[in-house]
């Protein structure tokens, strides 16, 4: 207990970074360019899904909805959902999904599409929520389908990975988001 007073941050150690989110640029559900500059200085969670999924993705997004509701008024917080199936998930399809299926504010929960290779590189190399070994030697990619969610601090560092199908982990993520929102960059 005495160390908590003597050593700043001792009682509340910061989570070490797993990785750093690399520069990116995709299209959001409104057709606007959305890049790493739009999340600079913000805490965000990142997930990957596709609109035609009938198994993992609806459960994942339903579990993220309370997180959205809890933090939607926080200016320094966003949810980013990247599509795994950009050939199907056009800008207009993502817009319909955001508006009709989830009914969320597009400035707080952003749905992103773009080049498949770039999207998959984000999951595998920036967010670390899919194994890079899933890329073939010829550079082709197997289909990405994961329930994992990355939590990113204001510095753009991935600090924790959560299983989006486990309500207990979603609750734990909410606690960590609160802590990260209080941190200075």
C-alpha cells in the first residue's frame, strides 16, 4: 500500500502494448475516407465482421452494442468494425447494416471497407487478432473470421485482445476503456 503513494502509477500499472496500429485508409459507411488520423488521440475498439454472416458476427456486434451505448457520448471513443468481405460489403451495404440492423451513430461506430489485402493486414499485423500464418506463400489470404476484438489506447497501441463472444470479457473491456479514457496521450 505504501508503494502506491511512493511510486506514481504503482497501484494502476499501464498495460504494455501488444502492437501499434499502422497507418490505414478505408471507406466508411457514408463513403468518406476514414484513416488512422481519425482515431488519433482516441481510445477505440476494432473488430472484423461481414454483413451476411449468420453465426459469429451477429453475436459479436450484439455484444458490442452495450459498449457503444455506454461510451457513445465520450468524445475520445470509437468502435471500428472492418469488413472481412469487401466484395460483398459495399459502402451502401455497410450503411444499411449500421442504420437498419444496429441503429448506431456513424460518427461513433464506424464500419469500414476497402481492399481485402489491406483489411486483412490490419487484422493480422496491426490489431493482432488473426494469425499472420493464415496468409499463403503467394500472398493470398484465407478468409478472415474472428470474434476477437482489439482495444487500442490513445497512442494507437493495441493493449488487449478480447473474445467478443464472452460477456465477461466485454464487461472487462468496458472497465479498461474507462481507465484508458482517463489517461493522457
